[in-house]
C-alpha cells in the first residue's frame, strides 16, 4: 500500500494543543505526517516536541532551513493548515512570509501542492474587514478554505472549546484533495472514510 504524505501545519490557537491525537488519527487512516508549527505554536508545544518527533519520525519544523541544508521531510501530497489563526491567514493572503509555515504554503500555491485550510478565529476577529478579503484571496488561488457552514463556524470571544474543533472534517478534506490530484490509493480511501463520520454534526465552538 502506498503511503501518502500530509504536511500538518498549525498555528497558535488552542486546538493545536491536541495535535498529537490528530497525528495519530491521520496515521491510523494511512497518512505519513510531517508537522510544522508557527513559532508561537512551537513555544506552546515545547515540552511535547520530542514526543512529536518520535510520533511522526521527522523533525518538527518551525523555522526556515539554512542555505545548503537538505530537506528533512519527504515531498507532500497535500498540506493542511489547521488551526489557522487570524494572523496566519492574513499573512498568507498578503504574502508576508516571515515564518516557515506561511512561507511554505505561499510557495505551495505556485507549486501546485493541494492545500486545505481551516480557520480558528472568534467572531470579533472575523468581523475585521481584512479577514473576508484574505479568505476570498486564498479561495481564489485554489486553496480549499473550510470556513462557514461547510467548515469552521466562529464563536463568541472567550467562548471557545478546543475539543470542538472539527479536525475530522479537515482531515477528510485533505484526503479528498489528495485523491483528486494523485488518484485513489488504499490509505487515501481509508482516510476519507474514517474521518468523514463527523460531518453534519453540531459541534461546540473551538476558539477563544
């Protein structure tokens, strides 16, 4: 069975604290997972980083590599940016590549790597005029943005619960994109089936 490679790229929102469980879920569905984090998310997970390296089998990346350094990850079949904060989404849409996660996904648009993104923002952030512009910009480049009734629905500030973040929907979309671009594969089919169970369920809010 061919293993597909998922780049899971998380920013500093509370659902990222559960990323080890998400990695295990993806691995059980047939993915090989490489984990990237924004610098703040990496600080949040500092104590977990050795365990996350052992879990994935690859370094956890939060910084650009030095010139001449080899790539430490296999090539991605698909990249999933989740949770994506207000800051990460706007930086990506505006092309402000001051850290590795945004730099990778900005370049991935031009490389044709399938991209999915699930925001984690509260309703106050979502009211900022730049947010809708950024979402529209990313959708216009072909990024699958899981936001609104078909994805993440913002909650009131301070009313979020990390356990309510719809990770299964995000992983299901990653599997769907990989199958569209790379064709069906045993692990990809199983990934799609195993993480699609929660679609249509009512979820508690996820982000503060």
